[in-house]
């Protein structure tokens, strides 16, 4: 990109703002949901759609953003995405009914879907290969740290102002990002290509059905519900049509050649699993701190802050080491550190000190930050420049799908294992002949005593179920290490190469 070095700083600031906006908004609204529901007199089912509409729209539009950027120019698509995201955020804050919020959240998800992948592609283009590590470190900090800080920011805005400020906060930053992009970013040359309506439609239907299944599965008791069976069937059928169309079409919506690049194919699989671990643990920690340990929302956010700090430190270090150290070693060190943190979390208890939370979350932030930035850089190191928009869209789609599956899967296992462990623990508590001596407030002779006893057993069962989830993610993280051998590096350096894609 000509003059990229001249305008690199303002462009970087603008695209980083766009990245943070989308990353933060994925979770910032969650803490405000009870207030939104109360002010709108909405049911739990209706409130569920406030989140679902955003997730489904973003999932469907993420792969389309790459094609749109190639067809109409990356600058045009990115600027319109920022403007659409900013306007829809303002409309969410002004909404007067639950139906309006769901509609505007749908628009917000659709317009914001391209912000993260296109921002990533821009940073890769305006930086030479030797600076890609640092560029991805900055980009990764927005993607990873944003969702960590969003619940604290959302809680503070809701408590001190109004739930509407959870959406209004996007407006000034969105305006700054749009102005910066319009002023400094050069347009890419559009490529004329036909649009594969069948391929896009099938992929959109498959991704949308999967997101609905994951988001509503726990609410509907999973496959005990006809709705979940229908969504699973639609997902499977649509994905099959998409795969056939991708192989048979002359110009498919997703080029199969993308996955002939070994680094890109392996990197996408790894980021899928990293998405499962990264966002599942992020979703599991707040309920542990707030429900089991009784932390207020603000204290819970402070307890999780070391994770964000660890990610920041690791990404900064990784950005400087990439190109000097074998990237497989950096990713391996990050995954091993993440596994060590999960092993510590397997020993969480209802009586644990806050220092244990700080140390384990900091260690996890350190590991995921190191692995995430290096993996992102390696994945695109050998991918041709003209395919970056499409490649970053697919990369972020798989990361988001991984995070959705991770959150839904661990939540389902948590519910199931809590019930199983509760039954096992309760079997050892009997009024006569028990070796367990019960003291106040527990008593078999009053309803209050039985309720207190049941609550205590439930808390212990939940903590054991959480530990089981962490154990599963520990094993998943370790299982990734052998796959690093499939990644290509040139000695200790990553050099950009062009590959021919069919």
C-alpha cells in the first residue's frame, strides 16, 4: 500500500478502535440485560433474543465481509460497517420497546461483523512482514482484552448512569474511527467476481442454525426439544449443500484454495480450539466469583483483571519475538502456560483465596496472549495478499464458532455434572448413621435447615462441575501441541510468500 508508512499510526489507531468496538459489544450488553428487561417489561425468552439476534447476524455476515471487501473495496466496506455499527448502537440506546432493541441489535451485529476481520487485513497490509508480529499483537489486544473488560465497564455504566449508555458509549468512538478511516486509509482495487448465492445462502443458513442451536439449547433442554432437532437438521443439510457447492462451483463463495495453504488450514483449526478455551473460561469465571464466592460485579471484574494484564504483557513480548524465535516454540509455550493455568483452576474451591484467582487468571492471560498473537501471524504468513480479506473473515468466523461451541458445551456439561455430583454428595448425607456431623444452620428437623443443607451441597456440586470443565479444557489444550509440527516456518523467521489459489 503506497504511503502506508506515512499514515500507519492514524490508520492503526482507527482500525484498533473499530476492533475494540466490536469485541467489547459482544459481551458488554450481557450485564445490562436484567435492567433492560425490567424497563421494557420483557420475558426471559424475549431477553434471550437481544443476545441471539446479535450473535446470529454477526455469524452470518462475517464470511460475507471478505467477499464484499474484494468486490467493492476494503475501505468502502470498512467505513460503512463502522457507520452502520455506530448508528445501530445509538438506535439501541434510544429503543422504546423490546422489539426495537432486538431489531437494532440485529442491525448492529450485521454491520459490525466485518470490523474485526477487515481491521486485521488492513494491519497486515500496511505493515511489512517483519512488523506483522507487532501489528497482530496490537490487534489481538483489542480482540482478547475487550471482552474481558466489557462486563466491568457495562456494570459500571448501568449502575451509575443507565443501561442505555452501554450502547451510547460506542457512538463517539465510532465517529472517531470512521473519520480516521475516511481520511487516511487508501482504497484497495476492487476485483470483479460473480457472487455464489447458493454457497453464501447455504453457509449462512448453516451458521445461523448452529448459532441458534447453541444459544437456545440450554433454554430448550437441548435435544429434548423439537426446535433443537429442527435447527440441527437444517444446519447439517445446509452445510452439506455448502460443501458440495464449494467443490463443484466454478467460482465458489469460499475458495477451496484457501485451505490448500497448510499454515492457513492448521491455523484455522488451532484458532477454533483456542476460541473454545479462551471464551469458555471467560464465561465460566464470573459465575464462580459472583454466585459461588459472593463477589460483587465490580470486585469480580477486579479479580479477573490480571488476565487482561497477562494478555497485554504476553502480546507485547510475542510481537517482538516473532521473526527472531521459531513461532512454533512461542505457540507451544503459550499453550503449555494456558494448560498450566487450567490445571490450577481444576483445584478451585469455595474457600479459595483471591490470590489463587489472580495468579491463575494472570497465567492464563499470559498463555493465551502468547499463543493467540503468534498463531494469528503464522496463519497468514504464507497467504497471498489478495486473499487476506477472505482469509481473515474465515479465520474470525471459526474463532467465533469455537467460542460459541465452547460456551454452550461447557454450560451444558456444567448443568449435567452439577446434577450428577449433587446426587452423589446427597447420598452420603443421611439423618441416621452418618459419619458427617451437622451443625447449625443445617438441620433435618426444619424446612429452613433442609434448604440450607441443600444449598451447601449444590454449591459444592457446582464447584466440582466447574473443575470438570476446566479439566476438559486442560486436556484439549494439551492435545493441540502435536499439531504445531504441521506449521511451516523458515528457520526462526516468518517470511511472506505468495501462493497460487485456485
